[in-house]
């Protein structure tokens, strides 16, 4: 592998995180840059039997088979190329993080704290989109026009779309930033830093409210529960969970857009039932993204991009095989995150494992009512968390960590001393010590 400057590597990783914040168009570009660098820089063996690389390769093979079995086009582009390229880029990203970046957990912590602060840009854009003030409109006019012109909402809405072009996708990003705020409150040392982290958390919650997303609150609560559970405070987690459920029961008016809840559920049920019919007709290999929308329009009479449920979406797009691959990946990620947390020797590292896992579970919880990880921004955030968990698990649990070198040296010295003592005891037993015992007990007999 050609040697790259650490500053360049860290700069590229920061650019990858910033691409998630700035625009829905940038993450594929940054992923492509990483993929090209891997082709020209990385000269070692490209592994195919590690987690999560084997899952990405499995989806690549499955996408090829699915498209050959059921060919389809998006304009003039074969639809199968799109998931093949995306999972190929995720595969190269995983190798990049493991073999080139090689971050220790403190470096991962610094990167995510930087990412957490950069997320304020998303929150401010979301809140500004709800403010009709000529001073802001004049000063930020071109920027706000750009995000306004690139909306991906299926209908006209006053809900904020942030930098993602869609209110639910913006809410998914804000969920993750809010969970990072909780992590920041637990690891930052100074009181003013903890107060500032709490204030940022409130700001992210206000931005989520501006998106009008109901599923986002479900994802945020589930993510908070997971993060609290991973701290080891089980009783506190149960108490907070019950308190949240009681609050929702007693104050249902806090549910955003409550008046349209039943109408939305009716539409969702129609989408889910049609998606399930598509899955039943293509249960083995699925129909792939984009082609799902084409088939849905023929069956339902109106067009939707996806199944509005993460598990139903994967099942209909990649079949039962793809759903199995995804569930195995989630299971292995949860398992490794828990083992990483148990092996970590510092509170900050334990909390880091919990925070990364909470991002994944929160997006899955939000995905019960939507399919956010299909979008480049949210998908990259989801996959980065998965990759970070697996790479840090390998550093902590499969390799001898750096912090253990001192104890390793002490163990080596003790092992050497133990060998010396053992050899001395054996010599005494076989020589002088045995003679003295025989003389004392009268068991010594002089040779004839």
C-alpha cells in the first residue's frame, strides 16, 4: 500500500462527515473519491470474509442476479447498476476505514464530536426554513433557494426539509445528532460543556419538531433507551422508558400533525399492502430499488419511491435473501457492539460503543414508518456507524490493545520469575531437600 499523509487521510474522513451535513448530492461524490483512492492506493489483499464486507459483497451478487432475473431500466440506465455501485462503494469504505484510516477509539470520538457540532448547520437550516423574516431571506437567499428548489417531498408541504430535500430524511439526520448530544453530555468534563451539550440537544429537538416527523420521535426515544441501556444503568433505563410512555399517554397533543395521523396511517397501510404483494411475487431475489416504484405505480395507480418501512422495503427490493443478509448484519453489529463495550477499559469508550449502536437502532426505529437509509445522506451515516463498530471491535477484542502493553510487560516479568521459582523448587525436591527430609524422618539408608 502506498503511504498516504495522515493529514490527508483525516481530511478525507472529515470531508466524508461534512458531505452528510451539507447536501444529499455530496455523499456519493465523497464515496466515489474514497473508492478511487482505494483502487490506486491500496495494494494489499481485498478481504471478502470479514464483517461487514461480506454483507456488502452479498448484496452486490444479489443485485446482479436480481437484475438478470428481472431486468429493468431507469431511463436508459440499467437499474441493477445503481445498488451494485452503492454497495461496492460501501465495501471500499469499510476497507478504507479498517486498513487505511486505522483510527483508535479516541480519534473516532473526536471525529463524531466534530460531526455533532457540524450538524448544527442542518438544525439551523431546518429552523430558518420555518422563519419568514426578510433579513434572513435577503442574506441567505441563494442558499435557501437551493435547498427549496431541490425538495423531494411527494406533496406540497410547509414542513422543513433541511439539507436533505425531504422532511423525514432531515428528521433522521437530526435524530442522530440529538443522540450524539446525549453522548457529549456524558463524556465532556467541564460543567459549561455539559450545559452547552444539553442546549444543543434542545436545539436539535426543536429542529425535529420543525420537520413535522412523527416517526422521528419514535426513533429518538428508542435510540435514547439503547444508549442508556448500554451504560449499564438498567433500572434508570426502565424508569425513564416508563416515564416517557406515561408522558405520551397523558399528553398526546405533543404528537406533531396529530390531525392528519389517521389519514397518514390509511395511506401507509395501502403502501405496505401493495409492497407486500410485490414481495410475494418476487420473494426470492426482489425487484431492486427504483424498479419497486415502477411496479408499485402499475399495481396501485400512484407512484411512491419506496415501501415506507425499512424491513418491508429491503424484502421487496432484495427478496428474502437480502432481508436475511440485512438481519444478520444487524445481529452481528449489536453483538459486537456489546462485546466491544464489555472489553473497553474506559467509560468514554464504553459510551462510544453505546452511542454508535443507538444511531443504528434509532434509524431502524424511524424506519418502521419510513425507509431513510435508502437515501445517500442517511445511508452513509448508518453504514459509517456499522463500519466503526466492527473495526473498533476488532481493535479491542481481536487484537491486543495499546493500553494493555504495560500489563503485558508486567505479565512477562512475572512469568519469568515464576519459571525461576519453579526450577528452584524442582531442584530442591530432587536434591538437598529430599536428603534433609529423609534424615529427619529416619528414612535415609546408607548405601551398602
